[in-house]
């Protein structure tokens, strides 16, 4: 592939949602299935589909005292036996989000204490905030917490912060849930010029509303409060303050118990994430001779789930809380061959590759944010001869990631310091983690 840009453009790489150039004769129907395959054949892993909406599925179920021994055995050997086979195969397409972020702004009738999603554009000056309890991808629990946060705001004597320079305090709400029904809520608050004593009053008021007041019906597992003077603040910039409850939320995934902190990245569709990670594992070809690099690893699930197959795993993640989660998860699950590094991938990866004295066969998995990989990360991967296999997980392949693909596959370019052999794109697998939207995760396999 001498001209990757020409190849991608000729193939109509991003011309139509759901249509990939490698399978133009038989476009995947993502509305019917979570998984589309970019080559002739099908994927055998369907277990991740088996989480029908409304069913609280857990891999390790604790039997009730009334269950017979036969039922308890069936729960262990065939845990989905209570469901029809059609229900087992039905993908979760409604209420699948495990994390939702709700804004605070004016409703169409002008009430500034409205919690929901934005409609309109700031450029046109027609933004309104609408309740989102009718949206198919939002769980009922998330909508319930948002509705009660709105009740709280309308009872509060403190105004919401719509624009920083206009004053006000109450801001967005984040709700996280797991498949066990636990709920974490995070409220953002602009302190403006309030004293510590005045801030304490607001925190107590919020806590009492969700523990003793009307919001108690939400049955929150934990409630966090963050003072933020910026659009987004990390825990390091402005610590999350636990007002009550458990500091973390946990999820069972691929045989692992995963710990998740308030600002740690975790795929928003848990059942879909299981399928995604199985696909990554198959494409990676990791074995006992391989060193696995999990770049932009979040809570480390990809590396941890493949650790038994690899000789060693190195995870790199910017968010320190997520790295702490990954280390806790490794220790709790008895995984001893994983090491996680906190910091920017463009700084850590080149140093890490230099420290590898023997050129052990290396597999790299990258799962960057929408902005794609930093140029120095691409350069480090391209120039490391030990990396023969690269699995690139992209949530926005038509954006900055396109530049990454080109830099990985173009001929050597000394001016750009891309000196290693070019990669070749072998397979592309779309995974629909976002039913009812035009978005999907695209998993690309590059080898050389």
C-alpha cells in the first residue's frame, strides 16, 4: 500500500456510516447485530450479546437459600438457563449506558434550573436544556437521579452556574452504575467566592437531600462533590470529595473484578465492552512469548484480561486514579505480570521501549480518545522493530485518527522521523457499543 491516503479515499473509508471498504460487497447491518466483520467469515464469540435489557446478569451468581441444589448447579454450569435462547442472543440496545453526564441550563420555558441534555448550538444562541428520560440509551436509574437533582436545584437558594462569568454555583451531574445495581453520583459545583464554611453548608444540604430527603429514593451507593472553576477538572486539579458511601464502583468483566474511580475511563456499554475486548484479544494474537503494551489503558481491562496469555503486560494511562484502579484490580485478581505507568503516553512509551534490552516480540494495543494518538506515540511504535502487531481501537476513525493510520502505513520518511517499516492494515471490525446512534468502535489490526 504505497499511498495509504489514496487507498482510504478510494475505498470510501468514511463515506457512509456502517459501510467499510473492505467489505463493500456485503455491508454489515449494525442495526441488527453488535458486530460486523470486515472479511468473509463470522466471529464465534456471542456470549457478550447475552445480556438482555432488564436482566441483572452476573457471572458469579450467589444462589438464594430457597434455590434447589439442581438450580444452583445450573446457575454455575449454564448461568443463562432461565432465559429463552432468543433472549440470550438479543443484544442490549436500550438503557445500556453505565455512565451519563447531565448538564444544567435553561429549559424551553426559561427555567435555568433544568437538568438534562443540550439541544441547539451556542453559535446560534438557541441552546436549551431538555430532560432525557425518554431517550432509549439512558437507564431509568440515571434519569431518576437527574430528575431528583433537578428537584434539589429548584429547592436550593443557590443559583446554577450557566456561564462562569455570570456567577452561580450548581453545575453538571455525572451518574455511574454497574450491573449489580450500584449507583455513584458526582455533582460539580463552582465555588465562585464562597468561604469554606459556606461551601460546607452546600455539601451538607446536598448530602441530606440524597440520604434523608426526597432524593433518598435514588438509593445512591456513593455521592461525590467536586469544586471546579473550569469546564473539566481532574482529581489532581480539584479532588473529588466523597460526601457519603463507597469510594469506588465495581464491575465483573471477563472473569475479573474491576475497580472504577469517579473519573476513570471505562467503556460506557459494559456488555458491548466484553465483546470488544474479546475481539481485541483474538486479533492481537498474544501468546506466552509476547510482551503486551496496553496504551491509553484506562482501568487496565484490556491488558489484565490478556495477562494470562502474555509473558508481561505494560499499561500506560494519563489519569492517576485509573492507574490506581488497574493496580488494585491486578492485585485483587492475583495478576502478577502487569505493570501500570501513570503519565502521558508520549513521554512514557519512548522511555519504556528503550528500557527493553531484548527485542522480545511485542504486541501493542492502543485505545486513544477522540483526538487520536500523539505524534510521538505513533513515531515510537513505528520505529520499534519489536512491535510487529498493532491493534488500534478508535471511537472516531474519521477524525484525527486518520492521520495516525496514514503515519503508521506510509513509506519511511526521515523528515518525519518515521524510519521503521510501514504497517499494513489487515482487518477492520466495527463493534456497535452505541445502539440508536451513528457511532461505533472500530478495531483495526495492523501488522508488518
